């Protein structure tokens, strides 16, 4: 999937009608994986005040150093809050 295809999917997803309907599961989410390096990029929506915000997540490999200084790769999650769609679209 290209960035342009992801943006089309993001724009066409019915965020406003799906937020808050999860019953024990996660809120509405779309995601994509970079097959060459295994990085995941996802966008979810969560209720906030009278509307909703987007949560933008990136899951990637990061080296965790041990006590002796050796590195072990771990999957690392970073999550950012975006209050509007333009901010999400600008995160390429």
C-alpha cells in the first residue's frame, strides 16, 4: 500500500460513526506494515470531550541495551495524539 492509498483509506473511513461503539475491543483502527523493515503504522480514534481524537502509533524495532551493554532488538511502540485529520495526514 502506498502513502496515497493509505490517505484515501483514512479519509474514507467512517471515524465519527464508529468511535465509542467498541464493546470490549479496540476502537476503530486502520494500519499498514512496511514489509521491508517490519515497521507498523496505525491510526485509531478515541472519544475526547464532545468529539474524538486520533491516536497515531508506530511500532518498530529498537535495540535495548542490557546491563553488560549487549543489545537485544525489541518491538517498541510510540503513540502520538492528533486532534485533526490534517495532522495525521502530515505524518508521512
